[in-house]
């Protein structure tokens, strides 16, 4: 009924192509330096903490906490306007990185700062999107 | 501490039309504004030897804008860091003049955002962009307003800030706008409903765009532009208008980090640098021109610049304290009507400097008696995400 597509990432963008490829295995990757342990997120090909190390991709647990959020009531985007009201949130992953995403399958009035969330993959051809829903205890 | 008297703002112009109905280009707005600003100073194109440009008129702007204006500058600076670009330009103009590399600097801005029907705030960011950060989170459908709303939500959570407190910023700004004929005409041309002074309830009763921000907490999207001429001290003394000295500048950047506090901005760093250079404190400032993309932007920046402690912004702005007619209670805020109610074509930074200068000349429509010190702080990019802070402190003789 709604054939307007959600915007999807460019899978050939050099810094993020491995991140998106990993989502096909339902893995959410972040990077950590083999030399200085700096965590790098969003993905890059260089360590921002030192000039020596190599960045190693690691899979996050998929668990996190809502750092902050907003309920969007107005959007002119042809896809997102049909989702209104919907929740955008900065999610602090348990491993540290902070990710901008949506909280879905949850009463939007119940979303709150500090809420525990878990990853909920939305499947697309060639890529899965890391959305979040209320954590199940 | 002896304040710097090396460079001064000597010419200003704010383009009056906020809706050019598609009949002018951004470049034309820049050039017409530049001519008027030069005339304001009693100078000509041929006097300009340094150009500062944020590139909104097109690529290779340092070269192309020079030809378009018909000047041959010996200093070219195309710093483009969003809405604060003009604070960075003013800082660099002072530096270049102090170094003897330039004597007369020209800063210009032009935009047809309204005519182009750019839904800047609620368009949703497109995915598939070339920057890896955007390629990572474009799928979420966040909007520019939602980004600021998330700062407000966290500020409320951490500090107990309320929507009624944030509304004070909109109310004071509209009060100032109603005194400014150009702002009133802007609101008429952009078809604002119910153009009048507002109350806190008016703001709270306007519709929510992205929780917790209401319509009347969001800036307009206008056409517009302006120009600013900065001169070396010896040139400034011979200009038509009295000089407004640049006595302190600061620049800083912040971006998302693990565990970072998004209610604190780069203004912490840029403000501290600028105040130290100027040798003044926030309590001495008469006029606070603070980038008002949204109510929360002002609240956050007032805290970060040191007008109150972090978390105290809500109580600080309460009770009409920001009005131009309460000088004993601290600086007047955005006395031209701000981006909320006068002029926001996308990058407001130049207008902060223009009104700060008008106040120190005694030319504002919400004039603060005997105003001597102004601050103009621009925030570029997105508060709470990747952004720049540019602080300029200005002094009248």
C-alpha cells in the first residue's frame, strides 16, 4: 500500500561498506584500534587515536540505552511522512558507540531517556537496518 | 587589560527583502548588499583587498566571487562551517589585518532558501550521501528540527528545564521583532499567521513539530543576505560611521563522541577564548546576539558562553530578562527579532554581527541605551551533533 521506499545507504561508500555488509549477518559492527584501543565510530580506515594501529571490526551485542530522543510530528519526506508520529533516538550501545536510529514496535509515548533497547533488524535487499525496540527482560 | 583596537566593522547592510519571489539570485543579493555596506562606510569596491566567502553562491567561490564583484583581493578565505562561517570570517579578517596582510575585508551572504522552497527543517536528511557519517544514519529519517529537539529533551532530563522556560526566548525575540519594521514585513511576506507580540501560552499552544519543540520555537526560512566591511584602524578612523571594534574572537568544533554531553556545545571553548582575548566578562555584555535557530540553541549557548551555569539556563531566561528594556538584568537578546521572527535564510551568522554593530552605533529598533559591548555567537552545523562555535566580541569607543 505504501510503495515509497525508505532511504537506504549507499553500499559502495568506502568507509561504511564493510559496516553495511556485516548487517547481512545481523551483526552491528564498530571498530577498535589494535594499538591504542580507541573505539572508532562511524567507521573509517584510520585510527583517530594514534597513527600506528589497525582498526579491528567487532560485533556489538545489540543492547543499548536511549540517550535522548524526539517524536517527529512533521516531515515532508515522502517515506517518513507516512510514519508520523515516529521516534528518532541517539542510542548508546553497551560497548560505547552512540548511534542515531529509530525506536520501533514500542508505544511512542512510552519511549524515555534511559530506556533499555535491543536491536531489531529491518530487512532489505542487500542491507539490513539496525533499528531498536524495547528490550525484553 | 588593553583591548585590541586593530580592526573595526565600518560598513554594514542587511538585505531587506525576505521573499525575492525568485527574481534575484544569491549572488545578486551578495553584490547589492556589498555595495550598500561599502557605501555605508564611504568606501568603494576598489578599496577591498580581502575577501571572505562561505561558498553559498557556488563553487570555487574565492575566485568566482572576486571576479563577480570586480575586485582583486590579496587575501582570500573561503571558510565554510555553516551558520557560524561569518564569525570565523570576522575572526580571520582581524587576524589578517593585524598581520598586515589586508586593510579592508569584505564579508557577504546571499540566499534564496525561501524562494527555492527548501524545507530545511523538516525535509529529512537524504541517505546515500558521500559523507560516511551521513551514510550511516540517513536511514533513521531524523530531521534537522528533531536533532535540536533531542538536545532539548536531554536538557530537560538533566536539568529540569521546561517548555515554558524555552518559550521565554521566543517571546522576547518576537517583542523585539515587532519593533523592527523589516522583521514585521518579513513575517508578512512569509505569511506568518497572527503577527503580534506573543505570550508563553501562545508558544506552548503552537503545534509540536518534533517533541519537545513547538512551531514558535523554530526559526523561519526566508530569503535574504547582507554584507559587512571590516577595516584596519587607520582606515576605520576615516570612515563615515563610528568604528565598532573587534576585541575578541574564538573558534571551536565539537562532534558526537562516546558518552558525550550533547547539551554542551563548542561555545564553551570559543567563548572562553574570545572573552579572554577581549579582557571582559559575560556580566559586562550589553547585547547578546545568539544564534536562534531554535529556542534550545539560545538556552544552551547562553550557558556555554558563561551568562549562567550549565543547567541554569531555564531559570536565567525566565521573567522577561532577555528583553531590550531590562538592561539592569543582563544583556538584551537578539534585538533585531532574530532568526525566530526576522531573518533566517539558512546561515544566520552575519546578521548577528550586523545587529550587534547597529546596537553599538545606536541604530537598532530595540536600542539599548548606551550599549558598549556586544557578543555575536554563531553555531554552525547542528547543535548536539557535529557543529562549530564562533564567538565575536565587539566594542564601541
